[in-house]
């Protein structure tokens, strides 16, 4: 996917998300402008995991309900609409969507560093 050339909304800084370099940090080299940075966004599950986890702690193993991978993904994977919202955000901000996985609830975004 290619970054969008549309104008993006004003940047909103999430309080506490800005990071300063360590006091003794020193620059050792310039960033290679062709190097790609990747970030993985974890998307909320379709339904909360807490009730299922709680039932695992109170029920004996023989009394538990076990899901196979596809059942787990269908119940607790990401909703398509949530992944599409992350993809729209990425494109509006000049990021590439490298990978999206509903079962893992993850979207990998990439951009050149410089």
C-alpha cells in the first residue's frame, strides 16, 4: 500500500508518550534515510478476554471449555472495522501497512526513518 497524499489532521500528542534521550546519550551515526522503522499496533479483541480467563482460574481443567485456534480467532480476534480504522490512520499519516492479522489482533506499520 502506498502512503496517502491527503492532508492529515493536526498531530495530537498523547500525554506521557513523548520520550527524551537519556542524559548521557551520544549520537554515534546519522540515520540511514532508507532504513525502515516498524511498529506493531495491537487492536482490541472482539469481546473481552477477562471472563474467559477468570473461568480458567476457577474451573478444574476437566470442566473448562477449550477452543481451537480458529474458534479463538473468531471469538477474540480483532474486528475488521478496527483493523480498517488503523489502516486508514496509517495511510492518512504517510505510513505503510506491512501486515494485518485479525487472529493476532495486530497491524504492522512501516515508514522510512528520515
